[in-house]
C-alpha cells in the first residue's frame, strides 16, 4: 500500500476513534486468552478513561478491575485475589505506579493488611489481627519481592478501624 494512502487510512481511523471518545460513546473490546469462547479481558471505555476487567482464573467472572486514563496511565485498581466473588483488595496508585495495596482479608469492610511499594516493588507488609483477644500488628520486610525479615508481631492499642485509618492516610 502506498505510504500516502497508508497515512490517510491511519489518520481516518484515528479520527474515528477520537470522534467516539469526544462524543463520550461507551464501547467495549473483548479478549479471549485461553480460547474457550469466553472473554477473559474486557475493556470498557468512557469519556475520561477505561476499565480493564480481567478474569485471571478463567471461571467466567471478573476478578481484577484496573482503571486507566485515556493515555494509558494506571489510575486505580481493585481485585478479588481469593476468587470468592468479593473484591477485597485495592491498589493505591501514584504517578501511575502502585504505592500500596490495601486488603480487607476477612471481608468486614475494614482494611487489615497493607503492602507498601517503592519503585513498583513491595517493601513492607503490615497485618492487623486479634490474637487470643489482643490486637496485634505483624510486620514483614521485603527485598526483590522476597521476605527478608521474620514476621515481627507486636501488641497494638488500635482497633481495626484505627489501623485502617493509620495505613490509608499515610
Ligand atoms: Ca475469575
Ligand atoms: Ca475476595
Ligand atoms: Ca477486615
């Protein structure tokens, strides 16, 4: 195909795509990774960005939802990492990189586990729990994504809600 026509075609496609966006037309594209006829990745577009909806365990149910800007920067995300149908995990994103991962492991709507990230790598984990009636916070450090410290468990004076506030607002 001559270069000029190729360019024109590309420009036309770009303008059509741009037109869809500018009118705020919602549309989706589907991807079937394992070829079983059921989509495993869905893209849902709107005026300001799009969602990437992923079924990681191929059971037909979305278990990860990532939000991107129109220029493909990661904005936020949630996931169901134990595949029980409840989205308990939330990605906190700064400058398109994950800065922390907040998990409500017991599905009581309160964050009790936080992973802190630096340069896209997990640095520490803190887990709140009640052991024998006493609130405790356990901490682990990581290097190269590998735990390099033993779990240090210390008694805490915080309630689970106070723990959530302390990790979410940091
Ligand atoms: Ca799934
Ligand atoms: Ca879950
Ligand atoms: Ca919880």
